[in-house]
C-alpha cells in the first residue's frame, strides 16, 4: 500500500541539505543515554499505520507502544467506516446515537467549528457524495449531474446535532465520514499515550504524521511529500520538498491514489458546494499545532484558489505546502522562511 508521506531520517538529511530542499536545518541533539528503538506496524482506517519510538528501558518501551496502539484502536472503534460496528456506522444507520463517546463528540464538535470558520469547505456530511462517486466508479462510469446534485442536497454540516447526550442527523439521507479528520485525531491520541508512558522520542504515522523528540540518529524527524503528479503525462513536476519536524504535526491530502478519472481531475476530495473535485491543487500539506487540525485543514486548503492561500494560512496560524496540477510546489511564507 502506497503512503502519501515517505518518512526518513539519518543520511537522507545530508543529501537534502546539499540540494537546498530542506525546510529547516536539523541539528544533532546529544542523547543523554542510549535509546532502544522499536516499531509497530498495523492496519487501521483502511490503510497501514506505523509507530516508531525510543526509550532506554525495553519493557517500558513495549508497554508504551502497546498503549499507543490501544489509543488508535479506541478511535477506530468510534470513527471508522471500515468497521460496521463502529459508533459512526451505527450513527449513519440509525440517524442518531445516544450517550456518544467523548472522543466522537469531541471530533464532531471540532469538525463543526472548522466547517463554520471555513464557510463549509470542510464538511463531515460528505458521505452521500462519496457514495455516488464510488458507486459510479465500480460501474466504470462517471456519475450524472443529476446524481451529483441529488447527493449534494443531503450534504449539510449544520444538520449535524452534537450534544453530550445525543448525536443526530437532522436531514433525510445524511451520512457522515470522518475519514478527513479521524486519522489526525488518532495520531494525536497515540502521541499522548506515548508521552504518558514516558516516551520522549517517537514518530507516529496514521496516514498523518506527528512526532516527539528526535530520530535514531539524534537529528530531527523529517519526511518527503509525495509527488502527486509524477504519473501524469502532461505534468512537469519540480523536486518535492523535504520537511523537518519542528514540534508541530503534519497532514497531507492528495489526488494521487483514490481517483475517479485517469487524468486525476475527479478524485476523492470533493467540494461540498459543487459536488465535484476542486481544480487548483494535486497535493496539500498542512503543518499545524495538532494533527487533527492539520488533517481537517488539508481539505479546506484544497478548496482555495492560489490567491487566497497565504491569507488563509495566516488566519489559521498554520503553514501549508501545495503542489498544483502542473507539478509545481508552493509554500506559505513561514515555510519559505525555513527553506
């Protein structure tokens, strides 16, 4: 399974620095004591997840990784569309859910806040639109405009009622998907679980990325952003940037893999206003204080034209790195300052 982000450390940083593509200089951090490093790989949210952490005590390290996996599984039980018994699937099937779990309620309330502040550019009620496009793809066709417009009538984040006692979908035919925010939330939960077990150095990849401390070579964690247009014949992509973690979290959305047309003009990221994919970007990476916020905002920035990106990055107080359909990369001012 392909990953949107290629995580790497060590000598790769030296090559990146020589090429001038590194966003932040990674300085070595002397280790107070020799760390043992362990990894966990697992499947979740329909994709592959990966944890790597270091600690001087092997037993404590294994316990911490197990706690991080348990934290991810807890989120998955609440928010996965791949588990028919999840709380989210039950909410979609019934149209309501009593006494919701605090995690699910928290993510839905954050989703509503991002929806409100973005003018609906992020909308967790997009599931009917996704189903129309997905069903058409299984039939090797494009959905009709009538199908798309009918599904759009079922999309409205304002019709999601979320209180500590009740979740309710107040529109006929509604369905929620948290695929655009739950993996970021799971990364934050896994990070918190590792910290609670005394872990100071770790990398968490749940499809979105967050980290603690430094990598095994005592340098900062770093990763490449996947070139989303490398397979398209008319694109002339420039070299993808290498990002260095600075204590914040990172999330990427792209049109590279889940596509509904060979030219990638139609893909899984859909504009709630039109029912079709936005046309400006092939890849959006957001660097934010939390992974859950970064995850949600990748969809918001996907909807924006180039002229609005910098002001939106300042308004949300995040950094953003984008690749357009021609393969060229752009970054917010703070990201450029780290180049």
